[in-house]
C-alpha cells in the first residue's frame, strides 16, 4: 500500500521548510520500516521507488511547482527512470535522501535522487525523466521553469544524462513485438 501518512508528513515538513530554487538540492530523512522489506529482509526495490516519491514531491513543493501545477491545472508524470541499487538496506536503517533537478530539454525535466545510509554509503541512485502535462499533452519545461522564476536555458545536462536518453530512445516501443 502507498505510504500516504509518510507522504503527508514529508509534505508538511516541506511546507514549513524555506523555499528553494529549481537547481537546489532537497534533503529528507527516512527510516526503512519492516513493511518496506522484501523476502530477503532488505529494502524492496519497488519501495525504493516509492521512497524516491517521498523526496521528489516535497522538493517540488519547496520549489513552488505544486502550487503552480494546481493553479494552471497541470499534471506531473514520471516518463522514465533508471535506478542503481548498490548497498543493502535493512529494517530500521536511517536514510538521507537527496533530490535535485539537473536540467531540462525540450520535453522533460531530469531529476537525480540518491539514498544514503547513516554509515555514509550510497544505497541507491535514480535518474528520472519528468513531464509536466496539460490536457493538450506535454508542457515545455522551459515554460514551467520560467513560471518558477528561472529565465534562460537549462544548465547543460551532464553527458551521462544525455547518454541515458539516447540509449532509451533506441528501445523498441511497443515492447516485445513479434
């Protein structure tokens, strides 16, 4: 089940935190609870993505995106994700999550997220492609960025972000066609 109470708590904290700029890093604290575990007694890979929600949406709150989405009747959707899992996380581990927007192109925002264990090891790292949408389709990210007070182009996307987008564009769609 989706952790609505945890999300409410994180959003409440974000509303009380100082506003931040589009390129700033949002940091949040989390605990791996027993219900976050898989059959190997480690943080479930799907739950990891849910924990990333618990950092991404509060970051959007602090940047001002949530209010702008509501005002303009826009939506926000994950359009792609790549996750690296590198270190185990067990019950009751304390985690620090860092979330930041690394830039945008003509269709998507690119966000980087990482979960860090209290021993200083990074347990997982995600790159997400986010689309802002309205009833007509995708809203150009530059329009959202400008509405948030960022005039001008995106910072240059890192090479590894560009390479991921190029590699993903080569995947067939729809998948597994005979």
